[in-house]
C-alpha cells in the first residue's frame, strides 16, 4: 500500500516519513492551540511590574524584597560597579540620581551609590493577588453568579421546553404536526443577529432589559434542540407508551418518567450545547444588559479591556477564571462532547 | 434521594394535575399541541414576531423605539443603505460604513472559510491515519471551540499587543516591532487567523467523523489495486466525503457572514473600518451610536437575513439528503 498523507492507512507498523510528518504536524498544532492559552495562564500570575518587563519573561518574575523591620519592605538591588560591587543591598530611598541603600545584615550604615550602578534582583513568584484582587476590588462574584445563573436556568428551561416539543412532535399524530416542525426548523434562518432591534423592543415592553431573564427567555426555544431530541425520540418504540397507557399512566407521566429518562443521551448533548452557548454568549447580552451589576463575565471582560488597559494583571486573571469552568467540563466530558458534536453536526 | 432530585421530582410533578385535566377534555391529537405550545410560544415571541417588527422598523424612520412614535418613510432606509455612486468604492456610498462592512465581510468570508476548511480537511485526514494519541490530538484541536469569543479575543490581544510576546520574538531576531492591531492589513489578517484558530476544531471534528464513516473495505479495495495515493484521495476519499464537506461549507459560511464577537473585542472594528463587518454595523447603528437609528439597523438586518435565508435553504437541503 502506498503511504500518503492523503489516505487512511491500516495494518502498517513500520513508520515511514509520512508518519513522522503527520505526528509533527499534530504536535505543531497542539503547540499553536495550547501555547496561547498557556501563555495567558503564565501571564495571569505575573505582578504588574512583571507584566511590564520587555522582553517578557517566561515565568512570573518580580523584584525581590526584604523585610527591614520598622522601615517596611525594601526592594533588593545588586550593585553592578564601583564600591560594594556584587553585593545585594536593599534600597531605602532615591534622592535625585543617588540611591541610598543598606545592607540587610547591617542596616545601620547607609550606603550611597549612583542609581545607574545597581540593578534589581528578580525572583520567581506567582502573583496570586491578581486573583484575590478580583474578589476584593471588583464585583467579580456578581458577574460570575450572573453568568452561572443564566447558564444553569436557561439550560434547564431549554431541556424542558425543547424535549416537550420533541415529545409532542414525535409521539402524537395531530393535524399541523409537519408544518409546526418545519416552522420550528425555519427559525434556523432567524439567528439572533438579525432580530436584535425587535427583540430589544420586546424585551423593553416586557420589562426584561437589565434583567437576567432578558437573556434567558429568548434563548429557551432552539431549533437545534427540538430537531436533535425529536430525531432521537422517533427511535424509541411506541409500545412503551402504549404499555404505560394500559397501566393508566397520565400523558405527562409518560413524558417525564418514560420518555425523558430514555432520551438521556440526546439530552446530554443538548445540555452541553446549551451550557456552551449561554456561558459564552456576547452580542445579545450586550444589547439587553447595560447596567454593570447585571453584566455576565464576557460583558465584564469586554468593558474592562476598554477601561483597564493598564490593569492587564486583573484582566488576565479574570479571563482565566472565565475559561476555567468550560475547561473543567471539557476535561471531564471530553469524549462525550466530541462524539456528541460529531454526531449532531451542529454548533 | 438527595434534596435536589426530590425538588426536581416535586417540580416535575406540578404539571401532573392540569395535564390530567387537559387529557380528560382533549382528544389525543390535541394533547400534542399542549406539549408543543411552550416552545412554539417562545419561537413566536422571539423569532417570528421580531421578523415582522424588523420589517416595520425598516419602513419607518426617526429615533423612537416605540413603533407608534415612528413615522412611515417607505423604502428610504433601504435606498439610504443601498445607494452608491460607485459600488466598488465604499467611500462613495451614502452609508459608507455599511458598504465597508459588506466588502470586509465578503473578504473575510472568502479567506476565513476557504483557509479554515482547507486546514480542517488536512487535519482531519492526518487524524484519520494511525495516530498515536488520536483522542488527545482531536481534543486539543477542539478545545478552543468551547472558549468564549471574548476570552479568545483577549488571549490574542495580549499576545499581539505592542509589548507582547510576538513582538518580543521579533525583537530577539532583530526585527522592528509591529503594531499588529493598528495596521489595517495586519488587523484583518489577525481577525481571520484568530477566528480560524477558534473554530477550526469544530469543522475538523465533523470531517473526521465523515472520514471514519467511510468503510475500510473501500480503502482496502483501492490499495489492492495499488491506486496512487493522490488519485486515491481524489477519486475515492473526496467524493465519499462530499456530503460532509457541503454541510461544513454551508455552516462555515453562515457563521462567517455573521462574524462579530471575536473581532469586535480584538480590534473594535478598526483601525478605521478595516475590520468592521455587517453585524457590527447593525449593532453600532442600532445600539452603540449616539443617535440610535433603529430603522437603518432593521433594514440592514433584513438584507443580511436574505443572505442567510439562501444559505440555510442549501443547508436544509443537505441535511435532508444526509438524513
């Protein structure tokens, strides 16, 4: 069999150059995919001074300090020329071009050196205060809660409403069933981007602006979810329902005690989609939420990147915290997510 | 039972009584409507009614949000958007930003979809070989798909800023730093690059599923005949993958035409209008400008809707053929 990047190979064990090329390509891809995210993670642990270093360092560096009793924390410098060359001294203060330094071991003698004759002593330290500062200096918990509330409530409602519709469309014969199904699929052609203005009006009329429910309600009915669940429920045998009716189960009981549990795999796929959609949603929330106390994480990030250009340390930490929940979910459910999306073919 | 499942049970039992009541009154057929109703109501309120309102807004002017306070202007919004002295020169149009948006979006769609699908196809083909740790690689390429567009944009903004790591790499080989996001061509390049970075894993996944659905016997028959590899790809793999490629192409087009989030956060549409796309024009005109011109925004939405309508019809046709 001719080896090639372009064809599937089976049953070969000796590596030829195309195998090497394929693995190299994939490794390069992994570096390109994860590199930027790793860089974000490393950068988020740098102090403000560490972030300002150019060229940037790989690990989070900052200037070492020493605790000098009543004089507080002093920054450490290494003398580079002249007297005391090579010694590590702590800086008391700087007057003009003169730096006043002390030896931490003999703090009583003040050493005067030109400012140019010393360089800062750097040490590796993770600036966890970037993260703790999110909670003390920003309304961060509120944004996190807003995003979480929208994601959880909207996903539960989506699962309920879409599965009810799918049940009705797959297990009942009624006039207008086909048109209704087509009508629901037709909403694929009406994405949020083209109904921004009218939905803003409707949200205003319903008093949903600056309310988390304004983000939740419009997203609850999804054509993708109805389609996915209906196709799945069609494969469930109708005899199950007949048998339950014999036992005098109500239609609602049949729906939620029999059909819903059996549809778990399809529901799981939809749940994953919904969590991803709602946690990451940006444009519609930006339109409907204008007060900062109802901001979701993406909105908060976007407004901070405009305002806090000098405070990258907090911005980076907040970015990391935003990507952590989705990353954890993906790490745990990786196989189900990729298989679910591959089989559904939607996003 | 945990309290949560108990709560869930109680809540889910609530509709039991009204549903039983409805069941006694309605014939079996009508009950289907009861299940469909909530979903249909949300669609009616937030999808179908809005299209009608979109048309109303597009035909009325002024800056009022309330429909009753808006004067009828006929097709003025459309003509204002569409009139140009020279259609290839956006600056000659009355709504020059709209036309910059159209041309930018077209350019973006061609580059982004073309490059992304090519890369996705190559990656899927590579992943379809005997690969050590295929699951890991597949997940690695897919991971950015899950990230929030705002997160994606900030990750790259941090890398591309003037004192960022990319310029540091340039400096280390003696090259001058570049203001990546302040130069029109570079900003456009990075918009395409970042959106490919964020989305190609999804298309790779779909194409890989398509490749794996091709029966092994087909490949074995070809290798028995000693078909040359490129011919094998062109005559066997590619035709069998065609339905998937079509689906992926239309999906990619639909999403690229509506590109907004990543690029808006990354470049803000700039410098100037270099990376302003159609959806950003709609958002800006309706919600971000000092004077909110809802009519213009709605008219632009409807024009975009026609494009999406065409693309979605192709998609549904493909879906039906696939199913």
